[in-house]
């Protein structure tokens, strides 16, 4: 019975640590870029786009599709980095297991 109590305490402590790590993810950001840095997208650890920066040289009124592609690529780059950040931060609690809905 004593082992069960100890295990429950450890589980509770791990849950508290995981909640804290998830809260910290909200304050962390990553950047995705494209076009050699002409488009930069900043995303939080919770995958919320914080900002999009477009340098003037990326804007060509005759080639709007290029700008759309640059923005799309930068957003996808930032989201991939946010996934990596979450996996790194939360992975220490799951030992690399993918737990659906956790992050």
C-alpha cells in the first residue's frame, strides 16, 4: 500500500510538472522564415501565430503568388518548429511516447 501511495505522489508531481511545462510553452516563441528571410513568421509554443514580417523586397505586385508561397512556407516552417519545441519540452515527461491530446 505504501508503494501505491508513493507512486500516486510521483504521478501527481509529474502532472504538475507537465502542466507547468505546457504553461511555459505559451510564453515561448519560434520563428519560421522563407525567401532567405524576407518573410518571417513568429509562432507561440501553442501554435498561435504572433506576427508576420514581410520585407519590402518580397512584395511584387506582378507576382502575388510568390508572396503567398513565401508566407505559406514561413508559416509551415514556424509550425514545424513549434511542434519540435513542444516535443522537446514535453518529451522529457513522456520519454518520447506520442500521447494523443497531450501536445
